[in-house]
C-alpha cells in the first residue's frame, strides 16, 4: 500500500505545536552536530517517537522556530524556516545510529501512521490486512480484531473467507482477557512480519516514478530529458524507457480493448491524435470502427488542415491515460509482448 503524500502545511503558530513537535523542531534547527549529542542520550523508543514526529512535522515558520528556542533559552534564535521530512530525518539518524537500527526506525515511520501497533493497524486498508490475517490462526485473528476499532474490524471480516471469518467470530465470542505475554507476542509478530513488509512495499521505485513523470511531459521535452539521461546514466534511461507507456504501445491492445478505449475517450480527441499517428496506429483504430464512422473520421481529419504538434501530443496522451485507467480496472489487457496475455480460442 502505497504511502499517501499530504501537502506540506506551514506551522506558523507555536500554540499549535505539542511537546514532541517542539522538540523535533528544536533538534532539526540545531543541526546534525549538536543533535548527535542529544540523540546519544535517548533510548531507542524515544528516538523512534521523536523521529516519527520529525518526519511528519512539515514546514515550520522562522517565527515559530524562534519562539521554540526562546522557551529553551532566552538568548537563542532561529536563522530561518525548516522542513521536517523523511530524508532529513534519515540523514540525521544515520549520523547517530547503525544502518540496521536506522532502517528499522525509518520502516516504522514510513508505515501507517499511529503511536501504537493497534493505531497503525487501524490505518491499514482492510483488504490488505485481511489478506495477511487469512493465513494466521483464527485465535490470533480474533485477538487482532478485538484490539482495533469495531468499524474497521467489520470491514476486515467481510474480506476474509466466509468459513474462516465465522471461525474468527466464534473465537471472539469466547475471547476472555488476553494475557499480556500473548498480546506482546502477537504485537511483536505483527511488527516484525507484517508492518515491516508493508513499509518496504510502500516505497515506490524511483524509476517507476520518473517513468510516470516523463509520460506526462510533452513529447519534445521528454525526448530531450531522455537524451540527456542517456548520456549521464544509460542504464537508468533504459529502465525508465521500458516502464513508460506511449501511444504506440496501444498496438499491444487486442481489438476488443481498442473498442473499449473508443467508447471511453473524448470523441473530439481522436481525429487530432490520428493526425500524428503512424500508419499502423491508424489501421488499428480505423479497423475497429464501423465503416461509416471510419469514413467520417477520415473526412474530419482531411478537413481540419494542419494541427499543432502540441495538440496532437495532448490528444494522444488523453487516449493513453484512458487506456491506462481501463487497464488498471482490468477492463482491457495491454500485452507485455511475452505471450502470456495471448488469447486462446
């Protein structure tokens, strides 16, 4: 489950900061050299708490930073605004702790928000949580569901196999006070196996991100950046290129898929997109239209005269975006060319 990136908010009122947030702002403003000495005096739990607060702090105005400093010492003041982020927090931690500890702390921070394990589980998508719990013992699942909010537990139950869900319900009805040792064991397992894996899988591959960004550029700029990247980092350019989805990739969509795309796109975009399309692409789209519709489309293209390249690329990107959305919803199949998506009749 990917992490949802919230807009950075400006913290411009010191009264809106709690104690942990003031401490996080104070340490970030001090910088690595001085913060090192403070972190060395903290326990791992304290470091985890303050690190999570740092990562979610957002942007703090210089005025608030100054007021925070004045609470610690009248003679200290801030030199400017600061931004608490995952990257700045990780850099600071790496100068204090070993890579293993930093990795564990950052995975904990990047996972779903929440102070306790049960808070965090409450922010995990019910399908994701159910998919994990269905492989656990019913007794373990009953303990987990008894610790999270009832509305979330209800949604998780509906995503479990029916017979398994009934077994969990029966165990919950008979559930008595859970021993602390058992609860600690369940919590430790969730932290080590589920939450760590979830945090790792939530990290987005940087090449995929860049491929999506390049997909949304106009063709001229995209080609320029790719050429520059080819010179500096050919391997990265190749990987990004392989992840990008272009208008020509629609040649890998079967006839039924093309017809689905035609029903979902803005009709006025198609003749503009076809003006700059290859003969193969024109044949693909015209071949999946009625003879009458195809004839009208060709007449429209002939009558519109020259079209700006920018408009052609924008129209083609619209069709690509529609196709990708349909593929995500599994309404069409875009073959990877490996033969696995070939249809057998």
